[in-house]
């Protein structure tokens, strides 16, 4: 069996692995594309005071102020959509947290086998390009598995948050570029999101995290300029979702409400995703239609619930269960228990769909100083990356759109 | 919508009911000298329409300037210029924005300045295009005709006819298409669905018949698509860049100070649909009365009384400005929740009515602003001529009002700028990156040749719901 090879970089602090048969250190010509996710950044935080580097990049690229995250507005499904260009009913990854009917448990979608659709991370190498992932969160590292030619395993990972702080991610990103120089690098900076979850609305800590994420972005751009790569680089900078804050008084716990219903009691499992609850009927198949209708009417009546949807209507597959409930702005779900979700910052609901989205870079292919009214979304990243590398569309085509507004 | 009025016989004056039915020809061309005529036709009018002529020129191309003129009995009208709304990807729009043009209070120099700049896509008039009062009742600089408060169809027609004789008003109508809605003075002051502050039931007829007369005259005399049974609230689209929802906040509202709706349920559903439209970036709302919550601090009595006359508040300082959205907080709360719950960006309220200039961020919770989010912005245009604070207090401009503006901004942290003395107009630039509102103030509303100068510009960057 052929094994991945390993490289210690950045004075031994960063360990990178390469797919079997792929070498480190080869400097090759050609275009570079860097997809940089500032996890959980809100578009209204983009401005000269909090994100000066992002604002400077706007002048060197095309900004999409109408951009949105797609359901469910969570980290894993949106990162998967970025790299596949298709919706969760084709990727198999609808949310961070799902109820696994086979396993009989609620779990995180962090297995490489959870992602069923080919991503650009392995489709590009099949054509001779090389790809790399620098993902700060353990579950992202998990779900993308060994698809990329090169990958960094996040380290050191903080307990509780399960992510590597941005300063380490940033170091790993530079090491990845310097020692492997992949054509496409997919990077996630997690601090902004992780601080946002534990923070209260707009506090100093959140502002510091946003500024710090922006500083990492700035230092990466500087690195690309200093190493002579800028003139052939395209940067796609975006968030996977935004963030909404709630007080403990605006908390929705659906499990006790469902369990108070004689028909539903004991037969509904909830996979809680902060601003969205996925509801699974676990009773008999014969009772499902009636039970789902009943679940809907019970849930719709709960204060703080914005809307209830069939997963297919949101382009989510069977993994998302029988119903998806969204909360209103300023609320959060906490299931199965009222104390299950103590964190004030959440996303997953429509209030958290606005995201920043920018395509910039020194590559002449990038349109400079453009702001577009087009409705860009996370799902557009893969088709746009594909177009930049001349990669054919996947089987069944993309669900997303090439953002031609940004490229000449 | 092309508009004119014909006077076929000398006695066929506005409101007279006299004169024959006649047919008027029209031409629409791509050039000012009518070498490339693209539409030609005729329209019939008569005393039943007060000899007004409206032509819905269809089949024109999107985003294009056209010229039009009317012909009657061997005569040609002056040439008007208009422009169709663009479709698809639109990079820029520019609107002139005005409200509160009281003939008796001054000249319409603001209209002339907007006409002369020549670079607008349209003029947005947010209401109080004319006033119902008799001579001297609200301004005495020049006198209203007929010489009494208008209450009947003939009188409303005569008043419209008088406004349309103003050369500066004519000039602005001839220069651009207008997008208009009404506020209260097109019928009577502080109108609501069942009456008005300035209406005496019985002595001035029934409100139902007075309102019907006012609406009929408005329909005849204003260049607006408005057939029987139509609503005046409507939505215009400018490609993917912007929509403009013009509201009617008089016809459906509950009486001021009573619980109830400002918009009525159908218009609220219409507005929700406008704001949730995912095909358009900027959701502009042509909003006759102020949306943002406003607390008024205790003020010197003279100033407080003046401000109260504009806002309907007690001069001693109270929370509620009940002729505006402040008086209908359930409707406002529903809209703020809609914007927050759905992550709607780039909603901008364009507001008139209050005769003064303001720039607000609309907070989810004014009590916790700026820590809580904002969901929209509101930009308020001054009056073209109607009285504001310096006029009402009879103090020189920029004296007594300055402290008031500061106090208002202190108490209302979401209020970013206010100017309570000046008259004029605003120019709204809409681009994918930002909306920019520029306020131009007149030196003297009582001079037809008053200069105007840029006084303030604010920018709403896309996606931020904030004012910079």
C-alpha cells in the first residue's frame, strides 16, 4: 500500500502530508488560486476599521455585497458546497450535526465518507494540478479527508473549540505555499467564528478576532507579494455563514414541546444546529406522514420559530431528516435540553445567511475595483475555481454559477 | 406615462367643466428634433378629464432616453424628455428626491436646479406636491388659487392647474419622468383612512366625497398610471440593482393615536414581498412619513413648539410622533423583524413629509443601539419650500436649530445627521457598491433664482445598513 509522505516545515512547527506519489518542493509556473474562508464573518463587519486588509483587497478585485450562505447556514455544508459546487441533496452533507439513523445517534458530519460528491480538491489533481487544504477545524479536516494533494492537520487544536488558532493556521498556510506550492489551496480561519460563538453581541473580543483574522489575510497577501506569486494569484475570500447573537431569554427548546405531544413523544430526534433544528421521525413508517404534519404544526406554534420546511424544499437530502425548523433573529435552538446550547453566538438560520464574498488578486484575469449586484453564494466557488483552471464540469453539472463578473 | 393638458377654447380653464371633447396627437422620438419617431398616436380628452391628457407610451426600449411632444389644432407643445427604466445588470441610477412643495411658501427653485443638472434618471416626489390651504393659511409669499381651502372636485382641479402653471415646476416635469406618491396635503392635512385633521365633516362635505374629488383631480393632473380600482402604492424595478416601492400611507391608516395599521394588510403584504425579493440588491422605499423611531428631548419652548408642529408631538418632549411610523409601532416592528429574521440587506427608506433633512440607521433595538444590529437606513429630504424650524421660530437659519439638532442626535444615537432649517432637494446615487445621498440647500426659498449648494453627502456602503 502506498502511503502519504510527510514534511516538517516552518522550523518543524508545521507538519504537512502529501498524497502518495506527490512530491514536495517542486516550484512550478502557472496560476494559483487561494480560497480563504474567514469563518463566520458578517458582511456588516467589513469596513476600514475592522477589516482594513479586506477593504484594501476590494480595490484589487470584485466584491459581491449580496452574497449568501446556503441552507443549512453552517460550516461543514457550506465548505462542502464551496469545494463541490453542488447542493446538499447531492453532496450528502446538509448540516454540521445530523441524526445518523443507522448509528442511532446524533453526530457531526466529519467523516470523509459523508461527502458523496467529487470536489475540486481531487478533480484538479486528476488533471495534473495540485491542491492543498489548510483547515483550522478538526471536523473540516475530517470531512475532506485525503482528497487534496497536500494537507495540514490542524495543530495545536484548542480543547472545547476543536480548532487551531489563526496564528497557527496562518503559519501552516505559508508553509504549505512555500514547500508544496499547490495550484489551489483551501484555507479556513476559525477564530472569528469560535470567538463569535462564545461572545456576546459585538463585544471587544469579537472585534479583536475579526481584526486578527483580517491581519492574517493581510500577512498572507504580503507573503504572496514577497515571494513573487501575487501577479499569478487569484484570491477568493468569503465567509461560510455569518453570526447572530441571542440572550438566554430567547432560547427555543423543541424536544420538551414535542415530547409533550402524545403521538410524538419518544419518536422524534432532533439534531440541533444552533439556528436550525433538524427533526427526525423515528416511529413507524406507516405513521410518518401524519406525524410529520403534527410535528410541523406543533413546532410552528413555538415562539421564536421563524419557519418550518421540508428538507427537499431547501435542497437538502434525506440526511436532513423530516423537517427543518429555523429560528428568528436574536433566538437560538437548544436541544434536546434547554441547557444543551449555552452559547450566545449561533448561525444556521436565515438571519445568518449574508456573507462577505470577494474575488481579488494580482492575476490579470481578475477584474479590479468592481462591485457586483449579482447574488453570489458559497456554491459558486467550485465552478469559478474550475473555470480558472479549465476544469470540465462534474457529472450532472454544477448547481452554482461561475462568477464571471469577477473574471475577464 | 406622458402627460399634458390642452385648452381647446378660452373658457376651458381648469375646474370649469367647459369646453369640447378633443383629440390630441402625440409623438415619441429617440432624438430631440424628432427625426427618429418611434411612436405616434392620439388621445381623446374633454371636460370629463378636465382636458388633461395621459398617454401610456408602451413598446419602448429599456434604459433609453426619449423625447415627446403633443400636437393639437396645428400647434405643437414644448418637447418633453423622459427615460425608461433599465433592465438586467445596471451599474448606476441617479434620482432627484423632493417633497413638500408649498406654492404659497416660496419659489420652486429646487425644481429648476434639478432640471438644469440634466443627469437624472427620474425625479422621486414623496408627497405634499400641492397644498389644500387657502391664501395666507400656510405661507403668504404667493397666493393660492382658488382663494379658499379646496374641498370640491372643481377646486382641487383649479389648484392642480395653478401649480402646473409654475415655470420651474413645468421645467422639471419636462426634463425627466417623475415617480410620485401622495402624502396628506394632496387631500387634507394629517389625513387618515376615515378623515383628516384639516377636514370638518359636514361643513366641508363628507370625507368620502372630498377624498374622492381630491383623488380624481390627482389622477387627472399627475403623470401616474392609476386607473379605477388601482392602488397608488406600487413597485418599480431597475434591473438587478434596485427596486423602488412607493407607499401610500394615507389611504389605509387607522386614525392617529388609535391602535391599528399604517399600511393596511394588503400594502403590508406588498411591502414584505418587495423587501424579500431576492432578485434585486437595493430595496428603496418611497416612504411619505418618517420610519425611524425618534425621541424628542425637552427643548426651549419656541423651538419645541415649532418642531411639534412638524412632528405632531407635544412641545414638552414626548416619545410618540404619532402621524409617522412612530404612531404605528406594530407595523414598524413587523417590518424590522422581517428584515432581521431574513437577513435582508440594503433596504433604504427615502422619506419626506417632515420638511427637514435627516439621516438614520434603523436599529433592531434603538435602546441597545449601537450594540445591536441595524436593519436599514433612512434618508429624509427637506421641503422644497414648506416651513421648517427657522421659518416657524422666525429666527435666522443655523441659530436656534443647531442646539436642537445636537440634542436630537444625543438622545437618538441612531440619528447620524439632522438639519432643520434648510429647503432644497436631494440627489440619490445608487450603485452596486453604495448608495450616496447628497443634500442641496437653497440660499433663499423666496427667490426664483436662488442658488443651491451641496450641503451634505452621506454614503450607505452595500451590505452594511450603516451610514458613513
